[in-house]
């Protein structure tokens, strides 16, 4: 029998392997490992955030994903990436006005992150603050987004958000 302490420590193995599967495009295996990580460490904020954000990006189980992220934020209110996940979840659920405050907070916490700045631009666009959205997208370009994200941001600067 494996001691309880050793079992609890295994959450990290499942978590890291789940991230690896996700990065290589195998969501089913990633999801299974992330679920196992949560079973072994049910309230770990990093697991809750990563899993919740991943579900949101896939538009799966959005309400449950948002609950996971709210739990993570309650434990790590000064993590810009976790606060960004909360705002992004609200955005994906169509709660644009409600997403503004946490997204602005995420940018305060992670002012040089291209994704966080891009997300704030998206939220501002959806509530009609288009000039501010353009400003945020331009800021996002200053902070070295990936080539793929850079192209998407440049398109938004020309056309705005054309698909959700």
C-alpha cells in the first residue's frame, strides 16, 4: 500500500503530465490527468486554474470551470494569471461588464503580459470601449506575443472582434 502522503504528492505528476498532454494536443489524456490531480489535491489553486482555463478555452463545462477558477482566485487573489482566468471565464460566458474589473486587476498584476493585455482589449471592445480596446491590443504587441497571437491582435486592430 502507498502511504497517504505519497499519494497526495502524486498530484504534481498528474498535473505536469496533464499540461504536457494538453500542449501536445491530446486533450482527453490531459483532462484525465488533470482530473486525477484534482482528486489527489482538490483545492490546489494552480490545478484549479489550469484546468478551469483549459475548459473555458474549449468552451466545455463553463459554469464548473468558472467555479474552479473562483476557488483558485480566493486562494491566490494576487496572481495576475489566475485573476485573468476569472475575467476570461466571465468573458466567455458573455458577462462582459462583469469581466472588466477582474481583467483590469489582472493587467495591474501582470502589466507586461501580452495575453493579459490582449484579453483586456477584448473585454473593452465588447462593452463598446473601442478606443481603449485598440490601445490595449497595441500594448499587447509591445510585450512579445507568439507569432500566432500577434497575427490575431493585428487583425483585431484592423477589424475589431469579428468572431467569438
